[in-house]
C-alpha cells in the first residue's frame, strides 16, 4: 500500500466487492474529489460489505486519528456531496458507506442531468478511467452483478408465467419507492460532445437507492405509474433494461443504448466478451417459416447480433444479449426468445445482499475480516 493518502484510498476502494481497479486515472479522480482529511476518513469505512450497507459513525470514529466531532462533520460533508452513501442503519442510527462501482460514484455528477464545468471535467476523467481493462476487472466475478430483463411481450406467456422475475412489471411491483435520474453514460457522452439522441432521464432507482437520490437532490421522486411509463418509453426507444442479478430487492434499473452505455455499447463494439460483464438468460430464436425477411430485427438490435443473409435473420449467439428488443418489432411474429441452454437454473440469489455476499466470496474478500 502506498504511503500517499490517495494511493491508500485507491487500494482501499479496490477491495470493495464492486471495487475500483487502481490506476493513475483513479488517483486523479480521488485527488479531484477528496481533501487529504476526507480521504483519511474514507479509509476508515469498511469494504467487505454489500453496496448500500451503512455503518454508524461510532464504528468509524475510532479508526481515524481526528477528534470525533471533526470525523462526523467530514462524514456529513462527504455524504452531502454524494461521495458517501448515507441512510439509517438497521438499528435506526445514521450510517455511512463507501460508494461502490455502479452505485453512486462517479454517477452522482451526471444523475442530475446538469451541463456544468464540473460535470464536463468529471466526464472526461471518468471516460478515461473506465476503459475496457478497468471495466472488465471491476466486474471480474463468476456471478455477474446485473442481468438483462427482456422487453415486455418478448417472452412467450407460458415462459413468463414460470419466470416472473424476468419481467419489469414484477420488478416495479416489488418496489416501495421510486426515483428517476439521468443516465450517467449518455450524460457523459453528451458532456463530451457526443450525444446519441436517446432520452437521458430514464435511470430508475428503487427503495434505498430511490430515497438516497431524492434526499441528496440527485434525482426526482416518481410514482409506480410514472416508473411504468418510463419503462414503456425506454422499450419504445429500443433501449435495453437491466437490473440487479437477484430475484428480489432490486435497487435500480438502467435502460441502455448501444451508442453510449458502458455495457450494451461495449458489447456492440465487441470490446469485452458478453458474459464477462452482464448476465444473459435468454437468446433470440426465429420461426423460419413465419419470417418475412423484412430485416426489422437486424435494424433494431442494440448489439448488432442479428444480420440478414438471403433475406433471413442470422443471430450471433455469442453476442446476443436476450434483451427482446427485436421481438415486438417483428411484424410477422417470427422472432422470440428462449432460455439459454447453459443457464437453466434460475438466478444466483433471492435477495440483493445475498447476491453481493456471493460476489465477495468469489473475489476472495472475507466479509468478516477487519479492514486495514
């Protein structure tokens, strides 16, 4: 571990379950966002925990060589700026947690949809940091943290009936609170002068994540009905739904494009193998006799996994993500989805925390181990 406090913090953040690989670009991001004293306090927060798992101040204060009042003031300041997650602990105390990859940092600069100088600067830093190597390393566990959810109506009714968790309606019906933010990926592209034209305010948060972004002014509160309308809008735009890779307690839903988004766009450009970063449970199939050969499915495919040969669609099954975007666009009803033959056993976890406990184990991070 380096002697510089920012090097120490980078090493610390790399041991999160959804951790940040250490690079010079990460160090630059940390120096831009944390004072030395703030970095020292951040070092006292645990890493062997699931995302959104706050701990009370009295567990943090003894780990910092500063007066308790100063530590608490710094924790509050970091939380106010969105650099820490904050919420009530299970015992009702105010608690704090490090932001994990995909759960708030550096997305906080883009969720508001603001086009400020700070947001532009962070867009450049973030784009440089999250290259293909860093992205792949950040998601380097056997169990993927996120899964694609097929578009509404793309699964046959009998299949949907036995797999209800693979439907956005089920995800929405299971949530208590809702909020919407701007897509960090498309905002980053916009701020770098590369807008893609798809709507940006379609990133939906649920429950703890919803309450957090509402309280911090990073997103706006919406109803269950509004959330459903946003999901329908995303589907109409040909965007791809993804959520946490668990059956319940889903924390967020992103609606991604092949133009700018970190997962769908990366796969479209064939930068990282499909199964290295996201869970795909379905694949496209075609009823050949019914196919009219119109090419609508090839035109809409967000990862360009469908091509037309002799007026018939050919699906590259190594790159198809089973998003179902092509199915409702098929005028003849020939397009459909089937369960992947090598993933017939369901989801890896029932609950969000169980999912991330599994990821911690796979990465060799002992949750019970005391953090240095």
